[in-house]
């Protein structure tokens, strides 16, 4: 243990140091630092991590109460045991010291039979505090580990659910990877925090999970859909929302938002609710750009893939009508990264 003694009287300083050293054992050695000037003692305590401070009240320049007050304003000294040395009659001083944060008192003149038990008790208190802190760190690590495992399993479940929808849809697994990466590029450029970015990367592939409820003769039809078939197809955002809603998971809550809103259009002409502008959740606006861009540049049973420049021009032409202009600008400003995603996640 490191014990700091701050006392301006040389005789008292020597006496207290010699008594403290007697408390050292093989299992618990003691490093005793002594200071006759309170400013020097405070500077050392703030720069190091003592386990106990013993400080006199009457000192030139800075008294013991001021010393304690400065200690309690220092993060790593706020809970540290501090013993103040006072005269037995200085009741008002003791009140002030308690108010400043003193843990216990020693009376002058120094009595060996009082000094040793009080210091030993403070050392035990510090040892208990240290052990509790270490225990709290262990528990925090275990909680973090368990939380990470829950999140891993949650993501695995979501990926498997997305794959289930994928097996019913002519779109490829590479499509959901690409559109998730495009979504991530847009969201990062727009300033979403790391937790939201992490959730978005997992939630974006769930945008079409509602197609699990779309009949095969509509979902797999190679030609243009009739008006009645379109009405049924356009139910998939609502179906996806019903599948994902009411979850306690923030990531699945985001996935539900995306499933419901990714076919809304910035000018209010989208579906299912005809939302307009910023009334559309931001994650829905992001995924709308990423999903359409990749759909345009991917081959489908009912259409060939567009070339990259034609798809880029489509995004520009529909900025402000179909798409949020901020999302379009975010994607186009990272065009080299977009091309890198296309290259990495090929069909």
C-alpha cells in the first residue's frame, strides 16, 4: 500500500512515519511518502494513486480542510480514505473536515495506541474498496461478454430470417450484402453513431422479410404485375413490420422501421402510408436509396441489369422526388467506395 503523510512539524512527521512502517507485513508491504509542505503532498497525491492519506490540519499556506477539498475534487481521490490529524478540542474543525470529505480523525498529541488501530482500519477499508472494485470489473466483463453473446445470437437469427426471405425471392444473397453496405456508407456520411451503424448493417437486409407472406405466383412472376397483383405485392412492408414489431431489441425495432418505410417516397407518392420528406424514418430513406440502386444494377428474371452510369443518373434525376437528396449526395460523394462494394460482393 502507498500511504502519504502530510505534516509540517518534523517531529510529528517522523513519529507517524515510524508507526506506519510497523504496520507493514510480508503479505502487505507499505510504501510511505512524507511531505512537510501541503502543496507538494497534494501534487504527489494527484499524480499518483495513494491508498491512504494522513494530513494535519494546521499547516502554513494550505490547511488540512483545503487539502482534503482539493483531493475530493480529483477523480481518483474522491473515495480514498483520508485521516485528518487535529487537536481533541477542535470540534468546529472536525465538522468542517467531515463536510470537506475526511474519513476519520487522529488526535494530537499522537498516541500510538490510537494511531495504529485507526490507520490499520483505514488500510482494511481501502483493501475492501479495492477488492470490491476488482469484483465490479469482473462482473462488468462477464455482463459485457454475455451481452455480446446475446447480440451475436440475435444477429444470427436475423440473418437466417433474411435468408429465409431470400430463398423465396429471385434476388440474390449478394444483393442484401451490397445494399446493406451501401446503407452503411450513406449512414456513416450522415453522421449516425456507431451503435446505429452497427444495427443498420444487420437490420437493412431485413427490408423485404415481408415477402415471406407474398404468394409465389406474384413474387416469382417473370412479367409485369397486374394492378391487383401490385396491391398484394405492396402489402409486404406491412407484413414485414408485423413480423418484426414489438421487439425489445433496438436492432429489430430498426429493422421493423426499415421494413415498413423503405418503399415510401420523399415526395409522398410511395407506399404503404404515403409519408412525405422527413416524416419517413431516416433509416427508411437510407435503405430506399441503397435498395433501388442495387436493384437497378442487378439482373432479374424480368429485366437485365442497368449499367452503373445509367443507375447513377436515375438516382440524380429522382433526388427530391423518390429519394431524400441528402441520402443521394451521401452515396454519390463516396462513389469509389460504392464501386468497391459492387466489386467485392458480386452475384
